[in-house]
């Protein structure tokens, strides 16, 4: 077995799924919405990037920008349909989940209707080169994936740490009731959250399209993986999501190398069940320094 | 009155008329009237479960349902509504309300400093937040060396200081303080109230709800009793200069 390949695969997968997991985690803890439409946003931004590569330019920055912008746009649509009209109604979590799921199903069919079932592919954005780091061969697409995911995530997390909007979002993640008391508007903040998480989905879609295809239903599996990572990490915790992504990335790469790709989901969910039995609050329960209120 | 009479005309900061509010089928506040004018410190005392907190929450739009008129600085912030608790709260806060809720309602992962910043979300308060922080720290000195500590790790008394400090950061014309001594050791509770009463109000007003009359007696401009969702006692006191 080639351990170098396992490690690089694990890290690449962790970056992509971690990006999605952080997006889902932030949406859940700040808005209380399980964004089941995330897979649709993911597929939509893939198509956005593909259209841009076809009609505007096939240079990497244009394709990235198109993917991220389409993702942000998809986030706004989901926010306007599945959050703002119903967020203060009774039993919102289940209603929001249903609404987001409906958007996902309808949206995926819409993509199928417009673009057809044939998969599309994006041009190679990171070129064709390899580097050899301590005997481990790193291909350009993997290096590019890791660097771009880390870059955008760092940007997002820095923004959340230092800006006023970021403080708003973090306050809402920790205590939505208190957030309204200090004058944070849930609806205006929700738009920012959805733009940001939509953009993250767009980035993940563009980088994942380097290895996989863009198809109307291509977002479902990444969304399920992102959601399970967010669960393992403890919903609402960014460091937890990062740790969960690494863990599940290693698991996926190891299972694929040792047992075969068809067993990945089995070992993945066994691992998730095990972790949630041992730590009901997920990995975040270990990382969290502060007591619950 | 232990306050010097101001030469300036006092204006009415809060004018509540015929307010009823509650949760689901339960009606907690019954046709309540309340006027608070600027520069005034009002104590509302009453037993547990008689509607002090619900009154504050109704003013902030946080109750399950409510009807009746609430004028904050002349703007109508009371709406007849049957659901959506908290939906308009941020708009009421932007009109100049600072609610310091019972049980602190802190953000347990934010540091003390970020917490104080989060209290200054109105536009003017945000631009002046460093001066405001200095003022709050002068009142609650123990917080000075805790600025970088997550609030979730503080003690009960320190948390209360953070919660009150967050309220004082706001550019508010009306401060509603709900049970500032609740759950604290008597000595610490007393210190918190002392600090609260020492805050310079200027043009704004403060209403403190408290179960312990002794802590407020003789140190606020008037005390109103609250019983079974209605104000008793001095509720009809005339406003100075009004």
C-alpha cells in the first residue's frame, strides 16, 4: 500500500468535505437551519463555474469567482425561500429542513431539465505538475485543492474573528435569544451567513470538479459527508469540524486503499456512530474550553 | 427626592398604555400603564411570577403575544401580535432600548471584550465603543484583567458584571435591568447594585426590577410594586415638570 497516496488523498478529501462541513455547521448553529439544499447549491455552483469557463474565460480566477458567486447566489435563494418567511414560526427546525430539502429536490430536477443528465467537466485549473515532498508525490490538483480551500477558510474565519458582521454571526451561533436582545437582526444576519456558506459550497464544488464530474446530482454525496463531519465535530463548532474532516478524510482514504471504495460509507458511518456514542457532543465537546451557559 | 432638580424639561422616555402580554393561553400582564421620564431611576418590586420579567420582555417584544401601546422616545414599538417572539426586538433595541435580562443570556464562547463590543451594536455606540468600554471598565473594575477570557469561564458575579456591562455599552435611552442581584451571594449582589446605581444616566432612564426592596429603598427616584400582572402603589406618581 502506498502510504503517501493515502495521506495526500486524506488531506485533499478533508479539505473539501471540511469546507462543506464548516458551511453546514455555521448555518445550523447560527440560523437553526439544517441546510439540506447545500447539495443543490454545490451542484449549482459547479454549473455556474462551467458556464463561466465556456462563455467568459477558462482562466482559474474567473472559474473560481464564478463558482463562489453562484454559490453565494444559491445561498441567497435558499435564505429567501427557506429561512426568512418561516424562521419565527413554531417548529421551525423541521419546517426549515423540509423547505430546504424541497429546494434541493426541485433544484436538482431543474438542473437536470436545463443541462441534461450528461456530466460536465471543468478545465484543469491547477495545471499538470507534480512535486515530490519527502518521497510523497503530490499532484497539482491536490496541492491546488488544499491551498485554495485553506486560503478561503482562513479568510472566512479571520473575517468572522475580526469584523462586526463576524461578531454578529458568532454571537448568534452561541445564543440567538441574547443576540436579538443586543440588537442583532436575525434576518439581515441570515443573508450574510447564507452568502458566506454558499460561497464555501461554491469553492468546494469547483475544486471537487477537478477530480469528479459536474452533474445535477453531484452535490448529494458531498453534502451527506459534510453533514456527517459536522455532526462528528459537534454541530456549531468550527475547530470540531476541522478535526472531524481530518478524521473522516483519513478514514475514507484508508478504507478505499485497504478494503475498496464501496465500503467507504459503511466504515464512515460506523465511525460516526462510535464517536457520538463516546462523545455525544462530538469532538467539540473535548475542544470546548468554556462551560455551557 | 435625593436628586437635584434639573432645569431642563424632562421628556417621557417610556410610555406604556393598556399593555397586556403573555405566553400562549396565559396572560401575565393585565392592562398595565407605566410612564418613565428621562434621568429617572425607577424600581419595580414584586414577588416571583408576578410579571416583572414579562413586562420587560413585552417592552422588548420578546413575549409570546402582546397588545397595547408602548411608546419609546415617542415611537410606537408595541405591536399587537400573536406570535414571532423576538422578531422585532432588534428594531426596538435600535430605537434606544437596552435590556439586561434575567439569567445573563451571555455568549459563552466570546471573550469579555467581544462581549462588550456586542453590546454596542447601534451605529453610534459602535464607533465610540472604545470610550464606552473604558467607562464600563471603570464601573466594573474586576473585568479589566479578564478582557481576553471567554465569558463561559467566569464566575456568576463576573458574568453578571459582563451582562450588565454589555447593556451599558448600548447607546440607549432606556435601560431595563432585570433582577441584577438574582442568584448572587448577598455581598456580591449588593456590590453589583451599588455599581448599577452609580451609573451616570444623563438623559436616559433606568428601570430596575428587584425582589429585594431593601437593596433599592431610598436610592431610586420611585419604587413601584407589582402584583399579579398589575402595577400597584406609586404607579400613578406624577412626573416632575410634566
